[in-house]
C-alpha cells in the first residue's frame, strides 16, 4: 500500500512539474526573445537560449513612448485596485452582515451582473464617458472598472466568516461603524482582500478591449495597446514585440509575489468553508 502511495506521489509530482514547464515556457520564450536579434528570432531551428544577447530590441522599444505607456498602465491598474478593494470590501461587509429591505435582491443583481458582458453596455457607457468629458483619459478606463460585481461577490463570501458576536461586542463597547470595519472586519477578510487585489490588477492590466475603446492618443496608451501598435509599425520585428511583452509582464509578476501569501490563504479558506 505504501509503495502504491509513493508511486502515486511520484507520478503526481512529475505531472505537476511537466505542467509547470508548459505554462512557464511561453514566458521564458518571450523573455529570451527580447534579447535576440531579429535574425535569430526567426531562425529555424530556433535558438533556445540567446548565445549573443543584445539590448537592441529595448533600444528600439524606448524610441517610442514605452515608459509612458508603462506608467499609464501602472497608474490605471493600481488606482483601480485601490478603489475596487475599498468599495468591494465595504459593500461585501454590508451585504453579509447588515439586514435591510431589498438586500437579497441587491445581491442577486450583482450576481446577475457578473454574467453580463461589457460589450452589451458599451454604447451607453461611451455616451456617459463622452458626457463626462473624460474620453481618451485614464479615468475613462478606471471608472467603468471600479464597480466590479465579482469583487463584491467575493468579499461578501469572506465577510460571512466575520463572527457576529465580535460585531455586537464592538457595538456595546461604543465602536462606530468605521472603526468596527477597519479594526475588526478588515483583519479577518485580509486573505480575501489579497486575492481580490491580484484578480483586480490582472483583470485591469489585461483589459485590452476597454483600453482600445477608451484611449486614442499615442501618449495615453497603455503598454498592451502600445505593443499592439509596435506590431503594426514593426510588422516583422518580433524581438521588439517580445521586449514590450516582457516589460508588460514585470508588474503582474511583482504584484503576484507581493500578495501571494494572502492569495494562498484566500483559496484555502474558500476550499474549507462550510
């Protein structure tokens, strides 16, 4: 029996290792391709590791406003992350622990909104953005993403874990709603908040459709749109495109490393809940 268990463990680890290689390989190929010359990039058979690394691709990349594109992307994703985390945690807490008329109906609306594609509301959204005069600005991308139904749904589920007795004790001690929320609720739902931060940052960073519709000026583009324009400008220069893709991947990896502990705790809590 023990031998069978060991064999299963070895097979499982081997499978997970192979699966990890499959998922990591595209990132490895982009990263190494960013340091290859154009001739080596399209070489067959391919050069698996750059024998003669070059910074030429990054030099061509920064001849365009690539740094500005990166700053725009970081600003949009970071500000959206902050607003979504604050609004979703507060809304999730209210829906989980407060009882008021229509609370279940309101939560049902948020759940149904999760299945609504953004393309359906594109026309009224464009009219609203134009009316506010924020088209072709970062706010045109940020504001529509702030009311994320998934974030409210996720934080409501985590807020259900907050003991009602603690909230009642805080109320008896004279603690106000804001103090109760910041000192009691937030530490308990911190793992869910970390998971939401990762989801929000990645969702905002990769939201190519919203960025494409809302942004026009070259200096206002995000790194995703900027790399797409490079593909048109340097139609065969895959090294420059890979350099842009590698640059765009750095903030996502950094955010995941920052919040990975909370993300793991959030997944674990969700797995054992109930």
